[in-house]
């Protein structure tokens, strides 16, 4: 299993970022996928999930209406569109193939200054 996140950066409050996760080494189109994040000094937090077909998604309450998870099964790529970013969204964002976040990539940093 290989997961490579990209797209993070420094963005002002209210701004947007689109994260990508390139997946390989497993049948991506058959697996649900997940985004997690870890804020400085805090534990791993589930952010969003999507079923294998992309037809059903779920979000933590704090990002509902602002973040959108999606996937392209033809490109083995997972996305997270993040709009109206807030300082509390700062953290290292990971994509994962399991609901506990144990099988995840190296992460991409998102920083939103307060």
C-alpha cells in the first residue's frame, strides 16, 4: 500500500485548498477511503470518508458544509476540497485506507494562521 498526499500549504482564513492523495498497491476502486488530520499536540482526528463508488460521503461536524471529499477511481486518486478554512483546520492531513487511520501516507501540512 502506498499513499502520497499533496496540495497542502499556508492559506489565509477564508481561503481554499485542494488536497490530493495518489494511491497504489491495492485495489483502490474497491475500498472506502478516509481523510484524517492531526493538529499540533493533539491526536489523530477523522475528517471525512467516502465509499468505494463515491456515492456516499461523511464528515466530522466541524467541516460539514466547508469540505468535500471525492475520488477518481480511473486515476486512483482521492481528493479533499477545503473551503472557508479556519485556524482550527491547521494540521497534518493524511489519507488512509482504513477507518482507524493506521494505513496512511506521510501527510501534507495545512496551515491557517489565526
